[in-house]
């Protein structure tokens, strides 16, 4: 018995429809999988309150990420980090501010010992005045300091550049000027 297909046979037309639909969907999926969007990425560790510039951010092409990250057209002319960012981190839209955050100052503080190993640029730390007499408790000097830079010193001196609210600066500078023992702790 010989089966003869007619070109108007519904099975042939339905099969042809499925083949064309599958090819169209494949082309569409491949097209959208290759579509990329330029988003900003941190080139270096960026501390809270630091200005975003070409030296510390770069554009990278990534698949569309649903608007969660800062794309090229969204970067304000003057942008500030609204939180600390790690090197290589994609910059979210919420991590950028057009306004400089608060009144902050930067200063370098000599420490009595090394920074905790987990401290890096952008880490929030507390600075403590350690009493030379073991009967006295340590005194909190600054609770909202953010590591802005870690100077390299081969002579065994420990120091850290911090960004902190201006209101915490007088006590910290007074202790530093008196060669007091200042220690840092991560939060």
C-alpha cells in the first residue's frame, strides 16, 4: 500500500508550520542572547563618598541585566559613590549619587598596630584610643571611618588614610597629635 501525500494535506502544512516557527524562535533567541548593554564596572576599590571618574570606573559590555546596573547613558556628569565598591564590581544604579554625601574629611592616621587583614579600600572601620595603662578602657574615637587608602611603608610603621564625618575629626586629630596609641577594628 502506497501512501501518497498531497501538498494540501493538513499534516504536511502543520509540520511545515512547526519547522518555520522553530527556526524563527531559534534566530530570535540567538539575537537576544548576543545583545549587550554597556554597564559601569569599578576598575579599583572605591570608598564611600569618592568621586567616580574615568580613572576608577570603566564600561564593560554585558547581556541586558534588567536595569539593575548603571548603563552608559545613566551616569551623571558628577557622580559620587553612595557606598563602597570593590574592584571588578558592577556598579548598581543605587550605588551612585549626584550629590556629594555629607560633610566628610580625609586624613592619614598612624596606628599602633597593623590593620585587620580584612580591611581594604572601602571597608568601614572603628578607630580606638588604647590606654597605656591597662586599667583604663579603650575609648572609641571614630565609628564611621571608611578606609580611603592604605599607604605602603616598609619601615614597619602602620598608617591608614580614612574618610570620616567632620564631627569625628577633632578627637581623632587630638589623639594623633599626642602620639596616642590608636588601633583600628573592622565592623
